[in-house]
């Protein structure tokens, strides 16, 4: 890269027009980069990305994909800059120029062709349910929104089933979407493909409207945040953990199984915590499980570390030593916990991967809070895992 | 020609009028449909002023005073608050669209807020269209 | 029939850029009763004023309308022109086409149209204006100063030196304020106590100053020239008229309280003077720390007091003083940074705030001026974090103005008193002030390390558990820094006193969005407030350094003097009056008036208004069912006529 540059304000203008208006506010104090979990371990530097954007400079192609949109910087920014909007806008402007990295091309391609990021057959979206669970019909209280990841990813179909069982046990009136929906598009929007995102969103909204959906339950905080922040429609969205906490408190769900001193720690998914401000519900649940010793990691709640799976990170390959999920597992094991609980299918995927590559299968289990609740109710999902996998 | 609403503002000298001045000093832009009458205190505002304004053809009336508890005359705006609440009810009872009358507490340091309220209110009145309910044709 | 003159100001291009001023003057000429209409570049200039004066004579004008800036700006200027031309000053109307027209639009058509409507309203109103006679009142020549920090001390001394009587009210048991807590002052590094204590002593000695420590203003009545101020003397449990300041009591006292003076770093006795140079040098008892008050026995202080000055029965007392003007100089607090969890204040003992560090440097402080950590060890590495909670939209958006400079001072003192490495984590270095840039240069040469990047996090070191780690990005190299240190100094936002809201309410002050007191005009009336006769000085207005604070104190003293130097004062004539013929004797006016101005005359069977008490808000006029009360200068007819004019176009 040449040392001499000329600011290219047309580029900066394009970024602002693509939603990165906040570029103007930044005074480069470095709070974002000092806060960002990636700064210490990769060459990604969020402050620099914003600076390059301000001046419209080239040379960010190789690191602009580093951001996992964890929102830590946004919360701390003294100028109130919506940094994620800038990242999204920059990616939008650049991916429009064909700069999408290889790993993300498959992801975008699958969303474009099949409406989900996992190259799953759209007709088999509900195969995990084995026709055991109801499809939403007008008049039901809740639409249980099944994230693509829990429909198609073999590890996460367990989560879908656990959620469905719990909804039944709590006596909720609910149904899952028919095949007329597609991915919520949250990660895709963060990757910068605004156009395709709008297409996916429109299809979902059509379905919600046609079915008269007014309340949605999600298991993925990404769908939750997207419906809340990006859809702009007037339905109520709630994360299953919030409902479970309420049901346990009301006595609708009564955890029975004694976990016998199992030490559990909890990882706040960025999109449930910082994006949606749900910190207490999952903790209340874990503390209500008989025989569970709940411990906190040093970085928790508002200060929680990111797993690296947001903002397209789930579909991007990272070198060893540059994975936040590895660090997070190490931090979890440092507390003495043998279960790392979380409440997000992306986090689960990231941690399951890290657990394998770190070779700590024996030391720690990765569980969704929903799965632990189901276990405490002494129900097991007895089908072999992976059966419903349509990948 | 598009509809340009006439909006009457009545502002207290100490808070909202000064806030409006601050909006000017800091060069904030807002629509020019509002014309402000200055009174010393929002408590000076007799409900008849508001009815008269609508008779005279105002499409909207915006009242501004100090934040409750911060009145320059200690308790004046508390009386104003109650009186204007009743005025609003009477207006609604007599068939006036509720959106045409608004009371806002804007302090002397809130130039931003003044500009924002005027922008919002003007838009709202624009959407409501011309006021004909009370207007006396000349 | 009246004869109205309309004078349209261009204000250079300020107005003329977005209002067609000559068209506006031509329009004015077509309005009823307008006999002359002119526009001119600067109406407030001498030629502009002369033009108005000449036209008043030449055209025998009986009403004047100036179409220019806000009435809050120049109403008084033009009233004087009328008065000098023999016209009653209340026959003036100002049309605000600058702040409320030309400055808030870019569109000259819109601007001109709105200006016309406003002017039309003013003409309608002007025709109904009536001449009014100003009230003249006697002025009390004493002054109240609230707050005994450097601002209050300086203002009190200045006024007292002119021969005026000053009541200096301070809520703590000593005067001195934050400045008395400092060791050195930037950029000269002169000793704070050396320059402050002589002034504190002068206050005590001054025959014209009545020093009222452990006191708070509890009620304010009256108005400019004639305030009645009620002051609460908090119980000290020591009779200061008897106490001879031997301080034997403080030696014997077994009670322990938290030393506010040392920012809670150490304990003090329950009967105490805050620091050795305190003024007055007489102790007070901290009720919450006193063994007797807590357990019902002890009274050791009483036993050792030969003067019999200890009085456990003492109660709060109230006195009322009459003053003509007030200076409010209540100072500031530091933001409580415990809410910023990322910096670990209150969690890690090695994290200090700026005032605590001031005390560590001070030879009268908890460590006798030695820089040691809470465990007594000397720090080997120290990080100073700028802009903690200030310049931060999540907390306080304002710049606290003095932190850059005191952080440099800290760096110097750390270098002088320890062998530690000193790091500054900053966003921008702001060294605007006399000798400040030079001071910055000096500190750079003292080998202080400057890291351009806001401190992002303070954590416990993983390798050395008794040390801390500061995390930040050095934005110059783009590298992430993890710096092991022993001590972290936070420079927190400077914010208004916790009770600033109450003070604002007492004196009817406006506050800005942070709670600092608002000045009447940001440029031209920085010490006056919206309350006539109440002035502000020092950090209670906004963060500032000692020189600026002292300068403001002088200024506020001069402002107060302009009032109390006079025997008589002219007050606004815009009061309310009752037309007895229409009064229905309902007494609504008597019930609602915040000042008790209306009263019911039993003999006549009607309400009347004591004009000396009336402040002209007009509340009574709008609650008067038969409209018997007339709010002068804002009569129903005048307001309605203006509205009619405004809505005509």
C-alpha cells in the first residue's frame, strides 16, 4: 500500500448513504478498539475501519470482515456512534463491488437460492419436527420462530425439539411456521447484502401478515434482535428464555431433577444481552435448577465476551489463536464449571467447534439453557441426534 | 399549492421563548409555520386565547412553558398545566381533532427540543389538513 | 388613532440574508396607523438609535415598533431611546425576526412571509399599548453570597472592601471549598494553601463579612433590591461563641467518622475541624459518628471543655436576613465513577479519583504528602485516564475543562514524589490558557508517556494479582496496549453539586441539561441569571479553572454592586391591577398568587393588588372570571390583537 493517499470523499459519502451516517460523529478516541475483543488477538481494528471510512480510503478489504457485531464498542462509545451501522454500510458498499470473501459467498448464495444459510432444502425446513408439533394457525397465541440454524444444523435441532417440548409442557398455545418463511436475514444484513435482506424480510412479513401473527417466540437472539430492530413491524417478540423464567417463577414449569452439584456458568450471547438487554432471565433459570451451582465468568452481562459467531463470523474461517470462542471456553473452564450454558444457537455452534479443536470434550459440555430446563423436567428427547438433519 | 398550516405558539418568556431564541442562536432549522406570542408565564394563558386562535383560523396551537416545578413564578405553570388539560378536553368535546392542540414544557436550555417539537407538530398539522371546525370565515 | 413608526433592522446580513427587509418596511407602511417605516443596517447602533429618536420627533410618533432581534436582547436599549425622546418606554414593541425567523430558515420567501405576519401582529398590539409608570423601590445595600469556595470568598471580600455588608453562607463547617483540598495549582505549581488561606483568614477578620458556616439557605422571598433570605444554622453541638479553639475535645474524642475533607481516605474524630487551617478554627460534632449520640453515653468532649462550649441539646436555628442582591457560587462535585464498571473504581483499591489523589499529594493529607497506595506501598507505574464520564454521550457530554491540566500536574507531582513511570491516556490534550501549552511542554520533557487513546478498561492483572492492567488502543500505532500498573487515576466528569437543583429552585435559576446554572446570556450576561438580582460565579455555572473562577467572582461582585450601590431601583411596571367595578369578589386571585400580592379589601368588597409584591406573571388575570384583573402590557385585548395580526397572513 502506498504511503500517500488522497481522501476519496465519494466513497465516504457512499458509506454514509448506505446507513453509515454515524461516521461523522467519530473523533477517533480509541474507546471502541480498546474495548473490542478482537483488537488484542487479530489485526482487525474497528477504529481504523471507521477512520478509513471517514476518508474513503482503500486498504480495508482484508480486515473489514473481522467485526462480529457484538455491540460492545457501541455501548461504550462516548460519541454515541452506531458503529455496527457503519460496519454494515461499509460491507454493503464493498460487497456491492464484488469484494465478498470466498467463505461468505457460499453463505450468501445459499440464502439467495434456498432462503437459509445452511444450503438446506427449503421443503425440509420442518423435518426436525417429524410432524409431532403444530404448525401455526390464526388464533394461536404464539408463533414459535424456528431459526434456520435450529432447523438444519444437526447439533441445534436438539434445541428446537427441547423448545417445542417446553412450550407444550407449559401449556402454551403455539405453532411453528409453515414452509412459507425463510431466514430472518439478520447475519446477512450485517454482512452487507441489504437488497437480499429486504427480500427475505418481505417474505416473512407477508407470512406474518397472512397468518395474523401478533406474538413471536424465538430461540435465537439473532432473530429476536432482527425482528425487533430491523423489521419495524408491530408484533411482540420474546426470547424463549424470558418466557421460561416467567413460567418457572409462576410454577408452570417445575424443575425436578437434581443435578447433584453440577457447576454451570453462563455465556451472554451478544444479541440477547447487549443487543436486547436480556441478562437476568437465563441466570434466573439456571439458579432455579435443583443441584446446580451457578458461577459467573469475570466478563459477564454487559461486559460479556463475544463468541465470534455474529456478523457473519459463523461462516468465516478463523486461524487458531484468533478465535474468541476458544478464549471464552478457556475462561469458562477457569471458573471450575463443567457446563457452559448459553442461549443462542450461534454461540452453541461456535463453542461446540472450539470444544472439539481445543480437545476439551471431557472437561466441558456446551448446553443451551432450554436444554437444561428440559432435562430438569426429566424429559428426554429420545430420538438419535442428527436424524432430522437435512443438510 | 400544498397546504401550509398556520400555527400559533404561545410561549412563556423565561423558558420556552428563551429556548426558541436559543434554537435561533444555534441556527437550528424548523418550519416557518409557527408564529409565537410571548407572555410572561404560561399561567397567563386564558383558555379563551386558544379558542379565539382557532376561530381566527389557526390550524394548530402550541403552548410552551417551563418544566413543571421549574416555573419562574414558582407555581404558575402548575396552574397552567391543569387549566390547559381541561382546555384540551373541552376542545375534544367540541369536536376539535386532539392533534391540533399541544402543550410542551421546554426549558431555556432546550433549543433543540423546541425545534424538534415545532418540526413534529407542523408535520402533524400538515397531515391533519386545514382546521375548519372553529374557523369563522371572514 | 395612533401614530406608529416601524424600524426594520438588517442586522448586517443576519436578518437581511433570509428576510427581504426593504419589502418588509414597504409592507409595514401599508398597515393601519403606521406613519413611517424604514429599514436600516444596524438599528442598535448609534445612528440607528438616532434615526428612531429623530423620527419620533419629526413624525410625532406615539408608538415604536423595532423589528430586529429578540426582545431579551435589545428591548432595554430601545426603551431608553423612547424615554430619551420623551415617549413612555412601554409604548415600544419588539418583533423578533432574527432568533425566531432569519436564523431558523434558509428560505427567504418563508422568512419574509413569517416576518410580515409577526410584524402585523405587533402593529395590532402596538395600537393598544398604554403608557405605564415604573415603580421605584428602596434597595437594601447588603449582599448574600452562597458558597464559601474560592469564588464565594473572592466575591465576598470584594464587596466587603467597598463597604457593603456581606453574608457568606457555607454549608460545610469551614470555608475553602475544593481549592483548599488541592496541594499545588497548575500551571505555576504554586501551593494552593499558600494563596488561599490568607483569603480565608481575611474573610474571618473582615468587619463587613458575617461568616455563616454550617448554614444553608432554606427560603428566599422578595425580589431584586429586597430579598428576605431565611438561613438555617445547622446544629454544631458546639457553642462557637464560647469555644476558644483549644481543640482539647478533638484529642479526647473516641468517635470515628469518615473524613470528607480527605475524600474518605481516612477517618477523623466525631468532634473535629476538617483540616488544620480551617476557618473558623472551631470544631463541630458529626452526629452520626458521635458515641454519645449513638449510644447515649461518652460526653468526653464535654468533660474536657473548660469553656463549657459543648451543647448536645443544640437545635437547628433559623435567621432571616435582608439583602439587595445575591451571588450563588456553589461549586461542583465529581461524577461518581462507580457506575462505569469498566474502570473498576470502588472495586480495585488501586483505582483513585482525581480529588483523592489531590489529597495524597497534600502534606496535610492522609499520607502526609507521600504518594502511597492503600496498602502503604509506593506505586511503580501509574496510569492517568482522561475524560472519564465527560465528553461522553452516555454520561456527560461536556468537556470538564481542567482535567487535562490537572492530569499534567499530577504527572509532575508523581515524578517528583515517586520513581514511578507515569502514563497519560488521553483523547485530545487541551491546553488553552495562559502558560498552559508551556506547562504541557514542560511535562512532556519530564518523560511522562502520552498514549493517545481513551482508557477502555481496568482489570486485575492475571500474572501479578496485586497489580492492575490498563487496556486501551494506542491510536497512533494502532496497537492494543495492556499496561501493568499499580495505580490508576481517573479524571471524572465535573458535575453540578448534588443539591444544585434545590439551589436552583430556591433562587429561581434555570439549569442547563447537566444541571449547571444558566447565565442570562452566554456571551453578554455570563454572570446574570433570569432572576433579577441573582448572580452566579465559578464552576456552578460550568467547569472552569481557578483564574476564570476568580475573575467571575470579581465580576459577580461588580454586578451585585451595581444594584446595592443605589438607594432606589426602578422595577418593571408590568404588574396586574383590579378593575373594582368588575370584581366579583370570588378571590381566586388571592388563592393562586405565589407572592401573596392580591388581597381582599373587606370594606370595599373587592380584591386589590399590592404592586410591590406583584411580579407580573399574569396568573391572576387568567383565573379572574369576569376579567376584572388587567395584566398590564399583556392585557387580553393586547394579546388577542397580536394573535389576530399573526393569523391574518
